[in-house]
C-alpha cells in the first residue's frame, strides 16, 4: 500500500485549501488504494475571508484547525511530517497555498515558503519520491526545489511569467491534463485555475493522483 502525505493549507479557496480539490485528491487516493496522512501548518492564517461575501473578515483562524475540517479531524502538524515514512506527497491548491504555505500571493517571485513544507519537499525530492502540486500550489516549486522544474498552473500569462522568473519552466496545460517533469518526479495540473465545475477539476486531479501513485 502506497503511503501518501497530503498537505492542506486551511479550509476554503479564498484563504485556505480549495475544498473541492482537497476532497477530490483524497477520494482519488482512496480509490487508488493509498494510505493517506494529512498535514497542515500549526499557525494563524495570513488572512481570513468571508466566503459568502468574498470580503476579508476581522477574525483569526488557525491553519491546522481549519484544515482539520477537511480531514475530518485526522490531521497532524506539518512540523511532524517525516519524509521517510511516505512514498509520495500531494499539495492541493487554493489561496492558502499562496498565503499560508507561502507568501506568493503578496510577494510573487520574492516569496518565502513555510520552512516545514520546504524541509519535507526537499527531503522527498532528494529521496527521489514523486510529488503532485495542484492549481496555484505549483508556483512554489521553483523556490522549494531550487532546480529548473517543468510545471503548470494552466494558462495564466502573468503567473506563468513570475514562475519563469523564479527559475521554473511553465507549460501551458488544459484543465483535463497534467504536466509531468519525469526527471524531478513532479506532477502538476491546473484544476480550479481553469476549471468551471467540480467535474472538470476532477479530470486533471484524477490523472495527477494516478501518475503520482505509478511513480511512487
């Protein structure tokens, strides 16, 4: 049985992990026979949004506590993640990836990445273990790996240019497909960077999960 770590970044696409992407990832992994452990940083959210109005809210929320909603309480602090215990890693998208796992949303190519995520990803990469990044999450990869990596966030030109300036190689990709960097064992898919429905998002995510499991 493949053991896969899934890193969440809150609960809700405007300030945390994209819920549909997260659930589709967990569903595909379960159907693929994988054993999943969820992780999230134990830290305050960078921002809290009202998902009904789409406006900022004046409250404080914890990324781990919010992520636990998606994981049905079965989740661990990201600081405890041990790469040696897993065969693969997947990071769903949502603004949490660009706000809580990194500062990409506010700092672009000068962004910093959560040190616990950086440690985990570097250890997985050095061990030759595959990783999947979804939606906006791939934007962190050039900073995380420190080597040229082929990836996609869909076809957003502005974001693609920032990724290229960070040392990544952005590849335009439709919603129902994936980009695989075989040398780095990195799989990416646009999901809600392009998806107009949950079924569209599922097409790429299912392919990503399947490829990550094959590579692991």
